[in-house]
């Protein structure tokens, strides 16, 4: 019988008794007050049942204020708290529950109020306060349902604080006290918390929850954690233990299906390495060079590891995006353990490999390619890597603090200009002059003259006043836009070369035309700084005498005295009759890295390959020591080269 019906019965019974009596009874003031209180409470309950919360709130509040000593006062306060919570007025809801606890501490409603108060605190976002108050609540409550609700709300608070390990402990406690109708819901919360555990928290989970949760539940959930984290080897081991310990378990079939799915999804040829190269199309020349590096790696690894069974699966991307995607799918179908490449359409291939769960070492300068996912790595000399090496050397070794930048007005030039300028700021160095130019031109007089203040002619009305034989030009501005000051500014007698070094991110042929023109315009005795594109015989042929002392970075130097480099170069020359370049070298190193990883003991799944690539010790190769950070980016030092005479000379690595 509901409370409302009970009170109605009392009222009806009272009326019947009065009607049946011949003599008018003596009714005390307390009895009258109790009857009025009952009527008021019933009206409040009716409004509440009808969903008319505003009116119900008024009636309940009136009841508490007028009849605070009546038996249902605590119940009215609880209803007030519940309505205020429904109306999102959490401070008033909290006040109602606290009043219930303080004014009626011995009743059952006070215990309910303590649990309800935790819910309001949670709704207010006071998660720490929920956790602190829960200890007192657990001491005060005694029913299984109240204990369940307390543990559950604390688990929710820990989840909101991004602390799933603590949440697991309290959800596990709640599971012990959950009513039958709440078992499924609390187990769902428990599973969600478990799946958010980090790998290093798993053992702590076993220690803290293992004594509370049944071992079959713990093992099953740990297996699911491993699957979610793609730790397939660990998942298989856990599920095998589960089957051994609980051969007749109700989840045996689900475990068998999961193990079969792991075998399908993670099935691959552990000795097959895929490679995506443009062996046809616009970039086939680069693809053919890369293929040579790959062949050298296969031959070298087999000679170093007698009996090693390594297979290379090469797919032609055709310099075409659709063909690239088909090539990735083909490597997946043929069971490639991992992929090297491609050289073009890299992002397409990387996204496809990430979706398929295949580790891929990309070969590209493009930014953010490793942001695609945890299976995407990059082993290539990037603009950022070059700029860091150049600036650190120029500032720390040469003592240069003032720089000029002369760059082509296209993507390559803008990229390097921005990176170089930003890196200089990190060292406290200054850019005192910057100019861009049309990359299709061959005469660079105008941008050079603007850079050194020789561009604007002397106004005609000042020519007569100029001393005979004296050159007159206006100072150039030093703003980043490359603009110049007004022609009528202060006169200068000669080129303004107030910089220690000049950075020119350009191709070797264009740089070979530009560098002599710097000397013609009296830009001398400054350090020339270029990118790895300058590492070319074409530059030496065109501008060797004017480029003496120029400094450039590169990812590989065939003339390095390093013993491993010399052995590689000699074998390459013996095989192909010419020296290898950077493309050949970086393919060689990338392949050797993967060959080493896939042949390691214990590598059973592709995720094992991904984790092995993150080996903190790195991998020694002809392009130097290669280490991958947690994002998949290669951490390596570039070669620094200087032009001396008619050759490039190694200065070390940075």
C-alpha cells in the first residue's frame, strides 16, 4: 500500500468512526493538527504524482514549516530535495538533504538523505567532495541498496576525475551489493572502467580488485583490455589461461570467437616486409633508386644472418593515388608484416595502413604524417631537422647572431624561411633582412639590391649635389614583408651587409646562378647556408669559387669516414657502378630496421612490431642512429657539410 493510499484510508476511517458515533468525540489540538498535516501532505503527494513539481514544492515546504514535528516532515524534506534536484537547483537540494540529516539524524530518511546528498554533489561537479563524504555515508548506512548506491556514485566520481583504476575498485565493491535489477548496469560501468586502464595499471587492478571480483571475470576483462590495446599476444595468453581454468564457463564460446578473430585480423607472414615504390609514372626514377637500396638491404641482412628467411613484397604505386591504395590492400592480402614507403601519396597510404593495423615507415618531408595514428612512422630528413642542425651550428659554433634570408616565392621557400626564422628566435638571434624572388627568374639583381639597400635610385634633383664617383642608394627596410623605405630616406654609400650569414633554401642549379650575383653586389665574407639540395655537383660546377665555406645539412654522406658507411658505399659501387645517394641510403636503413624487428624472438603480432620500433636503443645505420619517439617521428642527427675547394667535407653531425 502506498503512503498516499495509507493516509487516505486513515482519513476515511476517521470519518466513518465519527459518523458511527452517536456522541461527539473529544478531539485534542494535536489530533486536529495531525489531521490537517495529513491532508496537506496528501495534497503535496498528489501534485508530485501528477508531475506538478512547482505546486508540490510549495505544499511540501508549507508542511515542513508548519508541521516540522509531524512524522512525515523528514519525508517532505526528502521530496523537497528531490524536486530541487530535478529542477537543477542543486544548492537548495543540498540544503534540504543536509537539513534532513541534521534535524532527523536517527531516522531512516537521514540515511537516504546521505546517499542522495552524494548524488547532488556529483551533479554539481564536486567529485572530490563526493569521495570525501562517502566515507561518512558508509559508516551511517546499513542496507545493501544504500551501500550499493554509495559505492557506485564514488566510482562515477573517480571516472569523472579520469581515474579509472580507483573507479574499478569502487565499482567492484558496488557489484557485491547490487540488487538483481542493477547488476547489469554496474557490470557495464565496471567493464568501461577496466577498458580505460593503462597497461601499467593492469597489475594494480589485479591486486586491488582481484580479491573482490571473481577470477573468471578478472581474466575475461583483462583479455578484453589487451584486445582493445591491440596487445594480441597478451590477449591470446590470457584467453588461453581462461580456457584452461574455466573449461565449462558460459563465456567459453565468446572467448573462442575472440581468439579466432585475433588470428584472422593479426594473421600475417612474420618474415614478409612490404614496400611501396613508384616504379612507373612521373617519379619512377626515384622509385628505381629506392629499389636499389632495398635490394642492398636484403642482400646485406642475409649475409649477416645466415639462414634468415626474409621476403620483400614490392608493389608499384605508379605515382597514382588509386594505384597506391590498391597496392596497400594487396600487401595486406599477401600478409605483409609491415610496410616501407611510399615516396608519393604518402598520407593516403599511411591512413590505409593505419586502418588495417599495419606498421608503416613512411618516407616523406610532409608535416604531421605521424599524427595519422600509432602505426605510422617516418624515417626521412625533414625541413625541421635540417633547420635545427643549421641554426645550432651557425649560432653555437660560428657565433653568428644576425641573419639574412633570400628565398624563392613558392611552397619550399616559404616553408624553410618560416622554420629558419622561428628557430633563430629560439636562440635569440635576429633576422636583419629578408627578401623573396620569382623562382623562375635567372637574374636576381633586384631582390639582392633590395636586401642590401642598393635598389632604389637617387632622385634626379639630388644627382647634382652628389660628390663625383659616389654611389647613392636608400637604406632598405628591415621588416619581414621585404618592402623598402621611401626613396627620399638617408643616403648610403655602399651595400649594407650587416648580417653574419645568409640562408638560401634553393635548388642547386638556381643557387648556382644566384650565389655569384651576391658577390657581384658586394655581399662577401658572410657564411652561405643552404639546404640538402645544395649537396650536388651542379652547385660546385656553377658557383664553386663563390660558395667556399658554405654550410649545408644532409641525411647521408657517401664520403663519410664512418666504417659502416664506407662498407655500404663500396658494396653499392661494386653492384651498381656508382655511389649511393640519400634515397638509396634511407631505404637501406629503413629496410634493415624492419628486417631486424620482424626476426626478433617474441614478435608474433603486428602490434609487437610497432612496440619494437619504439626501442629506446634505436638502430645504427648508414644514415646514423635512428630512434623513433612515441609519435613515430625519427630522432636523428643530420650530417653537416662544408664546401671546401671542389668538394663537400663532413664537419660532423648535429
